[in-house]
C-alpha cells in the first residue's frame, strides 16, 4: 500500500514537470512571455519606447506573429505591438541577444531578438 502511494505521487510529480516543460515553449519553439531591458530609448515598430524594463508577449493574430512590449514598473506604461518573422535556429539559443540599427533620426531601432532556450529568432 505504501509503495503504491509513492508510485502515484511520483507519477503526478513527473506529469506536472512534463506539463511545465511543454508550457514554456509553444509549437513555434519560442516562449510566449519574456522580460527584456532597454538601456536606451529604442524604436520598436512605429513606437519609440523609453529606456526601461519590459514584458514581451509573443502572440498570434491570424497568421501573423506579433510581439507586444509592455513597460514594467511605471504609472503610464509604454506599449508597442510589432509583427515579427520567426527564423529557425540550428539549436536552442544559449543566451539572449538583441541587435539594433540606427536610423536617420539617430534612434536605436530593434531588428532582432533571440531569447535563451528558444529555437527561433524574432526578426522585425
């Protein structure tokens, strides 16, 4: 009786861990939610976001991949929505990466994002 109870508890724990592992990434090989910090004002799509910390949500709108950037820890949070293209990576990303270009107005413009553990790069 004691052994069977242990086996049931063990099975529930393994099942729970499996569900958590699957929930971290969606079918595209990327997580649905991230945290990111911009060290300077950064243009994301059509919006110039102020320096700060952001929650980033990967969502689908029809067939379009959309990244939503929401500023954290502020009374009036800045927000940007931008379509992205997912480019498969050869293996899981080992670290977070951000690439930027500078536009004619001398603003940093976000071009790509890679998050550690994802299987795809977000290209804007």
